[in-house]
C-alpha cells in the first residue's frame, strides 16, 4: 500500500491512458454526484413531511363528533352527537395509563379589542395539557393552569402575531383585551411552529368559556395523546377502542361512520414517512446502479491496461513476482481512480446541496442535505466499487504465464 515504486507505476499507467482514465473516473464522479444529490433531496422531502407534523405531537389522537346516519335504540338518524365534559372524565377512567395527556377543545370566533386596535380571531377553550398536544412554546408568562380551570378565571394566552397585531411592539403581559366586549387578562404569549395561522389563535380556560357561553358543559372536540410505551399497534387498538366506547356511550350504531371521527396524527406521519423512505430507497438503487456503471467503466479501463502491460507483467512473474502482488497492483490502481473520482463527485454534490438550500420549498423539499453516516457509506461503496472494477482484470493479470506474455504482440 505504501510502496513508492508501486505508486509511481500507477501514476505512469494513468498518464499513458489519460482519456480512458478520465472517462471511467467521470462515470464514477457522476454516479456518486447523482447518488448524493438525490439522497439529499430525499432527506429534504423527509424534512418537509416532518415539518407538516411539527405543530402537533406525533402521538396525538383527535376525536370529533358528527351526525348519525343510522337509527339505533330508539334514536333517529341525523342526530347531532354532542361531546361534554364527562366524556373526557369517562375516557380518563376507562383507559387510564394508556393515555398521556387529555384536553377538550371548544372554539369560538371573537372580536378582540385593545384600545384603538381590533381584529377577529379564533379562541380555543382548552385544558392545561393542550400545551403539550400542540407543542405550544410559551415565550412570555405562562400557559393556562389547573387553578384557572378550577376558578374559571378570565385569563388568556395569545399567539405571537396576536400580540403584534394589537400591541405592536409593546409587551402584552398583564394587559386586558376585550373579547366580544368581555375583558380578559393576558397571562402568556406563545409561538407555534405551525405558522402564522396558529400564532393568530387565543387560548382560554375551557371552564371559563363554558360559563360565559350559556353556562354549558359542551365541548367541540377531544384531543389526547397516547402513552408511547404502548407502541404503534397499541395506539391503533386504542383508537379502535375509543371509537367503540364512545359509540356505546352515545347510543350510536357500530357501523355508523359519520357520528364519530377519530384522526390519528401518527397514522398520517407514518404513511408520509413510509412514502419518503420508499422514494429514498428508489434513489439509493438508482445511485448504486450508476456507481456500478462507473465500475464497469473503470473495469474496462483496467482490462485495456492489463492487455497493454501483458509483456511487462509476464516479465515481472518471470523475475519472481507473486500472483498476489500483481492482483494488489491492479486493485490498488482501480481503487485509487474510483476513490479520487468519487470524492470529487461527493464534494461537488455536497456543495450543490448547500447552494440549493430551501429554494425548492415549492416542490416540498426543505433543506436537502446528507449526514455523516451517508458519507461513510458512500466511502465504503466507493472502495467496494473500485475493488470490484479491478478484480476481474487483476485475476487475468495474475494468471498470465511468462512464456505466453513474452510472446504477446
């Protein structure tokens, strides 16, 4: 490996076959370039899919009610199913430690006024655990707590853009906002990775909004997250069990699909990740195929090299060179050409991905890049491809008989 004379021979061989060496090396360079860029694009697609779900925890289950389509136990079809506070209490008792966080959601449209500023927003009446279900990040103050629920306090937590709209560049904490002519104290400001729409939302204690709006115990939606210890299969069973439980409680036919809607974030997340993984697997095979095409090119070069050096290799064997040394010489040259060409292609690909950046967001590709593990695997593939490309001509070279080689034209 560190024999200077051998390296000199390799460079001499390359210099005698410049065009063929360049064409073979270019094929490998192009292969690793295509492989790395496409793999980076696949990672960018994954990043985009993940960003779609960053607004919510990936183990969240949303439960909404609809209208029945089947008559059942004396109830007519077309009946509106209305969730109430006791639905959450019963779910908590029934499913216990299978569920991590619970929250109701009651939503209303409100006109918010602060001094001379006003705007329309959606207010979400929720429980404190809703913060963890939505991945809400508090930047100032606090989120709603159990005391707010218990005491039905008129407090709100506003999104970053609500603060910007109503308070401009001033701090909103401790100030009072009128929502539909009722004053609420701002106790917190949040940001949300879900984007502008999510940051123009106002949160309030569900008990407070229920009291103000006709002193009801009705809710629009039940949000919960499952305990990750139960796994995906356990989560699927939980979603089915919740559906059965709520249908039995609200006297809904088991085959009625319009009365209860259960959406699982993890199902959508898993499907999108599977789709991205399949695309990346296709990219991987395309890249490997291109690399093997490069290996064929390098192999063809080495075949010509061996043919042109037949006499020389025969003389070497006549002087005592072992088949192993002949094989090592050919393999070393093949691996060297492949490695240099591959790393140049890899560097160009990484540079290209860095220049692309987020310019392909419209095509659902965000921050395309390759990680260190990909580079390591690319290195292993390059060494393998180089060795494969040189193996067949190396075997031929090792089998050359001195007498036949000296008589070769």
